[in-house]
C-alpha cells in the first residue's frame, strides 16, 4: 500500500470540488488508471487520456472494503484515530495539522523501528521554522495566566465533519 500524502498546498478545504479534477490532471500521468467512487465530476477524465474506472458504493454488490480497499482503509483509520485521540474534537483551523499528524503516523504504522518514530518527529521539528504560541492559537499575544486567574470558557468551533 502506498503512503498517505502529506497536506497538499494546491488543495484547500474550501476549494471547489472540480479542483480535484484539475489536481488529477496535473499530477497523474495520462494513460494511468484512476479509480473513483462514481462522482460524476471525475468522469471527464476518461475522455482526456486517462483510464477511468468508477465504482458506485450505493449500487455495487460488493462492500466498500472490497471495491476500493485503500481509500476505505484510510477513511476507517482516520475516523478511529479521530475518535480515540481527539474524541471527535477537531477544530477547523487546525484540521490540516491534524491530517499531517495522521499522515505521519499512517506512513509509519508498520515500521520495524518504532523508536525511530520519535527520532523522525524531532528531526522534522528541527527542520521547521519556529511558530510562537500566539501564531498557533490565532491570538495577538500569548499571555500565561497567573495563579488564581480565572480562565473564561471559549465557544467551541469543533468540526462535525467526522
């Protein structure tokens, strides 16, 4: 099974669905087989030099884990990881970073050297520019509350997409 791709800057959460078709056109070599779930927007790829095979999950006599095993496995693991790690508390503004973490773990799930996981994580941290706390949480200043200081409850912006 191939590695899950890291977050792609060409695709953003709010983009028009046809951007996926444009993404396929620019990243997949013509003549390659593209398997999709039957979404009509991808059917144009068959006329543009790609071999397009689609399976509709609704009309297929076989279950999803048989017809499209790779995407089904990734989606199932993503849902289970979200439930077990974040208890369905995924916030929209941090979703790309959650998906980066998922891709990192997914790509190393069968690693024989489990101790290397932490080593690779530290290696990536060192190779990345620093991000102050106020940049991560979207505030203007990162004040640390003093002892006895009451923290106000912030409204949740949790995503219900999972």
